[in-house]
C-alpha cells in the first residue's frame, strides 16, 4: 500500500492500518473528521484503507526572531 495517494486531485496520507471491515473503517473516518481532517476510504482486495489530509490554516511561531 502506498503511504500517500492523490484522490480527487488532492494528496491524502494513509493512516497505516488495514481495517478489518467497512464499519470499522467508517468509524475511524468519523473520528478523523471530528478532529478536523478531510478523509477518504478505499477498498482494495477486500481490505479497507483510510486516507486523511488536513490543510494548515494557521502557523504559530514561538520565540524571538533570529538576527
């Protein structure tokens, strides 16, 4: 399994788990979505894979700038 996939023109990262069934995969998808991730799941050779992505909307920088 590829660690990343382009789906609908966007890059998604595999969560690293072969889920045992569709219900388990859908439960994981719901959890990721509630945490702010965009998700997709794929079925290949009777195995269920979850892919996620999150767009960075804010970058927090701590400390003083270097000179």
